[in-house]
C-alpha cells in the first residue's frame, strides 16, 4: 500500500538538469536523500513530520520511498529551471498483516488514505485497509497481479459536440445593454449578456410592440379598409386587438446565469430608471387586488439555493424576500407588506388551488402579483396535470417561464409553456397545433421551422453557451471491456431477455404480452446492473429472473418495473393521457401528501391526480382485464432507485482484484490525476464521470453542465463510461436519435398512443 502527497522541497546538484522520479532514503522525519547520490537531497514540510516519524519508529515496517519532482511549478514561478524545486514523496509500505487495521486507522487520523502502489518491490499479498478489500487475507492478490490489473486502462475517445437541436429557437437579434439595477451588487459588466437579457425582459413587459419596429407576434396595420391586426406567425388577420400580453420564456442553456438575470428583473421594479416597471402596476389585467411582489415558483430543493443567490447578488436591504412554504406560509394580505420576492413551490401552489372555490382563501390566488415566474418551467409541460392547471390559474400581470429545455421530448412541451404565459392566440394549444405542429406532422418541415423561429424570436430568449467565455471543456468517452467471467454472466441474462421478447411477440393476448414485458424490463434492469457491478451482481437476482411474472409478488416488483420503464421514456396515464417523466421527480415534496399513482401488472399507469378524483367519487379503477390484473402503488419521488447503502451489503462482495470493470477504469483514471486535484461539487469540481449512459441525453448534459458554467475557473473534463458490446451501446444509439430535431418534434407523444415498447426492447438487447 502507498502513501501519496507528502510535500517537500528538493535541491538538485545541477540546476540545468531536469529530473525524473527517483528513489530516496528517509534520513529523518525532516530530511531525505537520493539513493546512490547523497548530493541530491531534500526537506519534508513540517506538516508531515509527525506522521513520517511514526512510520520510521515502527521497526517492523519496510518503506520504499520515491521522489516525484514538480519542475513545472518551479518553472512557472521563475521562468527557468531552479536548483530548488517542489516535490511529492510516495511511500510504499510493507509490513506484517497483524498491522493491517492498526495502520489504516492511524493514517486516517492524519487525513491520509492509502493508494495502490505504482511499483512492486516485494511480490507479497496485497491488502489495503482503505480499499474495497476482503477481510480474508488468503483472498488478497499478489502485489504484481494487482498492479498488472490496474495498468489495463482503457483508451479514451474524444466526443465531438454536435449541433444543439434547440438552436432553431435561438435569436440573432442584437440587444442593447440595460443599466444595472441599483439593488444588484454583483457587477453585470463582466457578463454583458445578462444586461442584454434584461433589455429583452423589460421590452416584453411593455406588452405588444404595436408602435415600434421590434419583432412581435402581432402587427397593427392601418389601410383603406380600416385597422387590422396581423399574426406574423400564421399570416392571418383580425379586426379585434389581441388581448395584451406581458412576459415570455427565458431558455438560455444551463450555465449562463439565468438566476442572476431574473433577480435583476425583480430588482428593476424598484429602479426608477425603468419606465417599463414603473408602469407595470397601472395596467388593467385581471380582477384581483394587486400586490407589487414577484412570485417565484421552484422545486423544494432550490428554496435554499435561491435564498443564497439573493443574499449574494442583492445589496443589503435592497430586496426583501420570504418563503411561502410549509410553516412559513402567508395567512394575510398584510403579511406581504414590504415583501418584494415570494419563494414558493409547485406543490404548495397545487395544494392551495384544489378548485376555484377553495382557492379564494389562498393568498396566492386571491391577489395579483406584478410578476410571476416559474423556475425549471419544463416541469409544467404536462398541460393536463393538476400541477400545470394550478400554475396557470395564478393571477399576475407579467408571466415568465424559465427553463433551459423548452422542448425536451416533443413539440407539445413548448405549447404548454405558451399556455402558461398566456400569449394570444397560443393560450389555446389547438392554435399552436394548427399554426406550427400541424406542418411538422404533415411533412412541411421547412415551413414549420420558419414559423417556429418567428414565434421564438418574438417571445423567447435563448443564446448559445458560446455567448460567454468559459474555460475549455473536453468530453471523453471511455469504452470498458467485460472480464471473461462478467461477459459470461451478461450473455446468460441477455439470452433470457431475448427469449422473453420472442415469447411476447408470438403471443396474441395483450395480457400475456404485458406479463412477459414485465419480465423483459426486469431482465434489462439486470443487464444494466451487471454492466455497473460486474461479478458483484448477487446470485439472488439471477434466481428472480427465472420466476414467471405471474408467480411473483407484484407489490414488490411494481416499483422496480415502473422505474425501468419511466427511465426509458415518458409514461402515460390511461385516464387523462398526461405523461410523467423522470425529470419531474425533482418536484417531489414531502410536505404535501397526495394519493400515490398506481401501476398494474399489465403496465397500465394511473396518475395520482386521477386516483384522488376517483377516490373522492367512490370509484374503483380496473385495468379492463377479467379478472383484473394485480395493481400496486408506486412512488414518483427522487429516491426511486436502490440506495447504495442497500446494494453494498447484499450485492457487492468486494475484493481487491475483482472490482467491476467500470470501477477499475474509474479508479485508474482518478489515480492518474495530480495529488492536489479536488473534485467536490458544482464549479469546485473540474472533472465529472458518468458511470452509464442514460436513455435521456438531456439529463446527461444537464448533469455535466453543473460544473461547466459561470463561476468555473478551471478546464473541465467529462468522462462517460460504457461497456463495449453491451446494451449500453444501443442506449447510446437511441440517444442520438433523441438528439435529432425531427425525432423530438415528431414524437408520437404529441397526440398519439403509439406503443413501440417491444421495439425499443429489441433494440436494447
């Protein structure tokens, strides 16, 4: 086992000579010298002295020490090779097995964790108390075997970033910069794109641009026949002035600072220099009494984040904000006095809405806000859900939807956002379908694209990520090869999955097909786990694979089957045809209780809203089969997958030589990084790993964008692992089809009930 990162400074005899790593002898806890050349000597930094002395005092230990020069740092500081240069010592420790636990605990007290050795000085059993190793000494490999296994590092493949399918929504309109609001202390000059975004926001809060040359959906035309209002998207016209519209969609990709931009918009309400915001409260929109408050609706996990962002960017006392959530909900209009920003959650709004009568007593629904924005607005793209209905029912003058993915799985995603912001005539999704979606579906792609671009240029702001100067990002893909034993296990499970699919295809009974389909989903989940866990995939899972779906306990299997199917794509409620997607799990809120959705063995899903309505009506829902198929409640919370703490004791029997192939590759790559590399969270991290491909490529990119955004100062490297010749390669191919613009915009979920589940499973296996 090896101790790394002991810092020191060394002196070379010849300052013009660049040194390679060399062996040294520890003369004391403070000094060392090169083996065979005492002139080459160095000093250990005092912070390591006590630990090094402890190693020297233990006579039963044998130490092999290497010095790793760091000439690059020395040269950067002086511009030339210096006689004195910083270095790191690596100490390989050999000792009696009786000291195994003791030395691990002792080093851990110093914050030191033992690594795998780079070289073999004594070919003995290799045990490391800080590694996933067997407690059985006899099962530990020889050191030479462990080193040889670790050296088998897979080659990395560069990923060429293709065009963003949402580029079609980007506008080339040049915007002026709006002066920074007085209440914002963060200097926006560094990020001029945010000042330009503020210009767009304030323009849209002026309403229709009838009297200017700015792009807008409606144009006022006066001629001999009178006054007409022309829809520039569809080229239709009408005599009536369209209902006024304030707001829009902010769709910049993740990393461009949308949060600060929207905080600046809220602060501009207090800035007397903004004519748009001065007059906003004077406008006649709606019947409810008005309050000069910006309502921000976000998922529960982001409440604390928004409060931190407000504290960071706003001058002390410049804006007053408060939560409307849980025990801190407002009960009176007077609670809102002097409150500029109200933070609440989607579930809070939904819980207070319920129906129009009960909403009258809610502070959210009985007053009109000056501004109202939903954060991560793509969560309301399911326009048929109670969540979307409640958000759309809120009364406000200006309405903003903020999302980096306005179109994720289908063109209807955008239609739901247009309904929310109440942009006439697309408040009614049927107009959107007639003016735009219809042309995609009928094959008139060019006309559809032109109309979509004209619409987005008027009410949507999206800029490419290249708008700002970020550190370079390198995206890599790392193929992993199964070991022989892993390949045999994988092949056996894959063969079972193919047999089950053939059975389903040959069956004439829908119920029988669905039953086999459940088993296939379980098989695919097993293939996924084998790719990730290798031989540590426990034998008890293999036994469960051979149990027919009819004989298994559906209550226990329903959640796992539901998780797998939802991970592969949207899942539709058979009652209201609304869809549920994996990303919506961020909305889970334990402070509000709803009836759980249900999932039957024949794969019929009923959402929680429908279950609640039927429960109140005293109705019971059947799947349509006789006798009815077993049904079980399922959870849509974020904690839908097995916890690692549950997997480890039951599925992983770790040893130091038989770790899963992916883990070996991950460990090998991390070991190659400099000892001072720190990969923690968000922009503090500069390296990110995806251990498996996901069915939805958007989720992958959102995860990686967490570290490549404003605030990142280092070059970023992302690594995507996948197992060669496995179903993961097919998942990656499906990803590419989902990145296709036509593949997304022409998704059958826009209105059809196409079921290509078995086709997807055939491709996957």
